[in-house]
C-alpha cells in the first residue's frame, strides 16, 4: 500500500486505532476521511486535525450506501478503504442470553466490512491502484475465553481477507489485513489501563513503519502480535491460549 498521495476512507475512526492511524497517515501525505456514528466527535476531529468527515453507521446498509455516495462524490480519487469499525463484548455462553450481543457483534464486525466492500469495490476498481485494508486481531488466531463472538468475527475477517485477495488478484485492488495485538483504546472497559495493552502511539508508529517498508505486504503484524498470530505454526498454540486467558482479560 502506498501512503503518500493516496486518498483514504476510514469508517470507525472517531477514536482509538482508527483516529490515530488517520492522523499518522495524513502526516505522511495522504488525504484522509474519517467516519463514525458520533457526529460531535466528527466535528471536533475536523476542527482539530483538518481531516474530512462522514457520518456513518456500518450496521445500517442505507447509511453505508449514503456515505459511499458522499465520499466518492467528494473524493473521486479515493483509493483506500479501511474497514476499521468494530465492537468487542464479553459474553457467557454457558447460559442463554448472549444472542443479542453476538448478533450485534456479527452485524458490526463482519457484516459491516462485507457491506462496506460491496459499496466501494466498483469505485476502487476504477482506480489504477487501490487498497482494501481489513482489520482482524491477534484473537483471530488464538481465542480469548470471554469474547467468543468477537474472536469468531475476527477469524472470519482473516479468512475473508485471504479469499477476496485471491479473487482480486490481477485487478488493481490489493487486500491488506491489519492484525492488531491488544492496544490501549476504549474498545472494552478497562482496556486502556490494561498492562498488556500496547500504547496506541507505539502501535500506530510501528504500523506506519511496516506499511512504508513493506509496500507489497498482505498482512501488517507488529512484533507484539506474533505471539498470538503464530502459535499454531510454532507448535505452542495450547500454551499461547493458556497464557492469553490466564494473563490478559483484554487480549483484543
Ligand atoms: N484495541 C485493540 O486492542 C484491538 C485489537 C485488535 C483489533 N482491534 C480492532 O481495531 C478496530 C478499532 O478498535 P479500537 O480499539 O480503536 O476501538 P474504539 O476506540 O472503540 O474504536 C472503535 C471505532 O469504531 C467505530 N464504530 C463502532 N461501531 C460502529 C458503527 N456501527 N458504525 C460506525 N462506526 C462504528 C467507533 O465510532 P462511533 O462510536 O463514533 O461510531 C470508533 O470510531 C476494531 O475493529 C477492533 O476490533 C482493536
């Protein structure tokens, strides 16, 4: 993925990783439009950072369609879509009552990116070179016990990224999967304070450095995620799962 000179839309960037990444990419010479539901935050972000903003609820197909129309009309040179919006909920699957949370999680974390790609793919195909950046997690590769549906949606995003990359090979659209480890954001209560969470600035700096130094990468893995990402390949998966669930209530 090329940063300098590109035009990037990040739905899910009113806070956390999305916002920090948007600001860092802008500093590297990209034009960045951020999206989210909190319109007050969008106004504040436009004023503070001079980023473009679009109100969008990625659980609502009509909102996605309207945002896609607005972003591509205002930025016909849009060539990067980052499917950042996500939620993370704890669930107890040992008794009933988790279906509502699970449904919300699938709708946001899996259907959201699917609908976003559907809304933007025809436009991205018109560009000489374009990127879809998906956002999975270290938890796509090792499960955090307390967040079953979250883990499952992120594993699905990993496989979706692998699959659509095959379909889009030979077009000008590349698929780049960002695989964050635990990062200090407001994704879950207490996550920002977790001693296991990577500081947000350090995470985003490493991501930008990796994107710049590996423009043809298919996955962005900071050092901290490799413990989770490669447990199965290394042969220490059981130990990784045990350590993750013993140590980190906010593994993300
Ligand atoms: N932090 C971690 O440890 C970690 C690790 C692995 C992966 N990730 C992934 O990174 C992404 C960003 O998370 P974060 O840690 O930065 O958390 P965050 O600060 O809570 O940010 C989540 C963002 O998603 C947006 N969002 C949520 N639901 C949305 C919806 N229905 N429509 C539009 N936007 C929506 C929020 O904006 P509004 O509330 O304004 O809509 C917010 O901007 C998520 O996909 C998460 O799964 C995070």
